[in-house]
C-alpha cells in the first residue's frame, strides 16, 4: 500500500495508463495475428491490401508511447519481410 499522497496518486494514474496501454497493445497484436494468418493461409493479395492498415496501427501504438518507435519499425519491417518472402515463394511455384 502507498505511504504518501503522491504514491496514492501515482497508483491511480498508473492504473489508468495500464488500461489504456493494454487496449493499444491488444489492438496491435490482434491486427498482427490477422495479418500472419492471412499470409500463412495463402491469402497473399488480401494480406497485401491489409499490410498498410497493420503498419498504421503499429505506428499509432508507438505514437501513444506504448511501444518504442524502434520497436514499431522493427515489427513493421518484419511483417513486410514476411509478406515479401511469401510472395516470392508463391511466384516460384
């Protein structure tokens, strides 16, 4: 339990921020999972259309300070790489 008024306020503030951060993280992860499912399911054209939306959600999460901007860039880059590899292997077949 907090010992000072400031610690009490910090607890209240952190609880609100935790809820807000959880919403953004959950939303981002859901979009990423949907995208990965599309790629693994072979729906590459659909995934290609969905990628900008996923990247937008990732950068939006970073803009809120929930994740670091470098983490957002890394996640976006990896998703782009995933799609490109899937498209490349589909073209070879």
